[in-house]
């Protein structure tokens, strides 16, 4: 009997998975019906997968799909990962030797001093801008959108996300704003244009910096927005407002106290910050090893229990926390569909193996939000409790006052 057979028999408690092995034998693993899970058939083309897959399933499945030694014949890669993640989430085959080892060395995996952070950022964000244009909205918002209306387009939801963040920042004309991890500059430019504030955006990506600076010039906003290649640990000055969207996942638990200490040092006495990040709802964990190796080296999405202790020890006041539940799953669905529509262009930019890697990345990320414990949280922080309003009514009022197009 192949080693993967008892492994998958233990895993598949919900849904139906058919495996055609490398010797052309068919194995069917069927559990209880589960809404939203489609029957899936995969084919293994390498006999080595018969024993490697159960030993390190998260890594081996991703690499096999990238290399074409695991193919999906009924359904697609999203259906396969969704079936696996739903079963893992319900308690089947929750650990492996590799997962246990990962929990022991996770601090080392997230050791991100400045030099390593620069290298990790370049690995993902210095890819061709033409790639990101294939699946992101025109503003290149590479973070969770905000679907006020489930039928909203990606563009509408990303604009709503920016309005939501602007409202929580309580912006006033002339304020100085720091955007930590500014990406390609879309949020910083929106803040400067709509709220008439002065924005400093920092990134560790040379490609993002080049695009952001060009966009500021084209928008004739260079007098209000400046972008620079810098790490949050290297910055000087003080700011009325600090915002960081989609960057905290790259900080690493070893550096949380430093991050929030620097945030406090960079904030004026009446300052306020808004931190938008991916988290997990079931407590501390580890980063998927395939994701860490191929997509986000050094990355980790923390539980709030890992973050709040670091905040408290730096003297900052948590004035608001909001959990965004289905929004990133919907965002990723849009990205995944757009990438599929433009797959030929992606292959022309890179190659077929790269396309399969990104298919696995986008599908795996979406299923993490639909079938596992991932979520997005927005945390508002101040030096003084009285800086933030007593109630949250101001958020909706401020959102309504900003342009909707």
C-alpha cells in the first residue's frame, strides 16, 4: 500500500477526492457531504509523491503542482486546496512532522533585520509591474478590499477600503502622514489628494519606489507626497498620522516590540495610527512552508494575542479594532479570476511553472480565508485615549463625505 493512502483516508472526512497514482491505480476517498466542496480528481505523475506527500504535504503538494507532477483532472487547483483546507480546519490530519518542526523554529523563520527584510521584499514586490497589472485594480491596491456591497466590483471595493481607512485616520488638512509600506503609492496619493495632507511613503522595494515616484509626478502631487526607500527602523521625524496596510505581515514576531516602539516614537503626542493586517483567529501558528519559501519569505500573519502584548508594552492605546471577515476571500477571488483570464500574458512574462506557482498561491490564499482561520484586522492606535472619538459613528459620516469615484 502506498504511504499516501492511509494519510488521505485520515484526511478526507468531508467531500470526495479521487487520486490516480503514478502507477495508474485509482483511489477514492469520500467523506460526508459538505456544502461548497466540489468532487476533485488529481493525478500523480511521480512515484516519489506516493511517500513524500504524506511527510510534508503543504510543501510537496505545492511543488508538485508547480512542476507538473501533480495535475488536477476534475475541478481545478482551487477545488483541491479548498477540499484539503476544509478537512484540515475540521480537525483531520492537522499536523505533520514538518509542521511540528516549524512551530519550534518559527522565530528564526521570522528573523527580519533590515538587510533580510530588503531581500524578502525584493523577492516578491520587485517582480515585473506588468504582472501585477494583470490582476490588480488600476490603482494597484495589493491588499484586502472592502466590499460594502457584495456585488461591488474590485475597483469599487478598493476605493471603499481607502475611504474606510481615511475615515479612521481622522485626517485634517495640513497634517503630516507616514505610510509604512506604501506599495506603489495608491493610498498615499489618495490621502494627499482627497484630504490635503502631506504624506511620506516608505517602501523597501525599488520597483515600487520607482512607480510611486512617477505616479506622484504625473498626478502633480510631488509637493505633497514624497516616497523613499527606507525601513521603519531607519526613519526620523514625527507625524500626526501613521498608516500601514499589508506590511505588518512582513515584520515578524521577534520584531513586534520594535515596530510599535518606533511607531510611538514617530507619532506626535496627539497622533493616531491605523494598522491593517492579515491575522489568524485560532491563536499563534506558523506560516505555510510552501508560501514562506516561494511567495513571502519571512512572512507571518499573527493572532491578535501575539500583537496586543507588544502594543501594551510600548505604551500605545488601542482605541479600536475591527475584524474584516469575508472581504479578503472576495478580493482574492477577483484576483484569481483576473489572473486566469490573463494567464497567457503571465506565461509570456515568465513561464508555465511561474504561472502554476501563482495559481497555487492565489487559490491557497483564498481558501485560507474561506475555509480556515485567516482574517483581516484593522487596529487604531493613539498615544492618548482622548485622541479618538467616543463612538464609531464618525466612520460612516467621514466615508460618506469622501468622493465615491
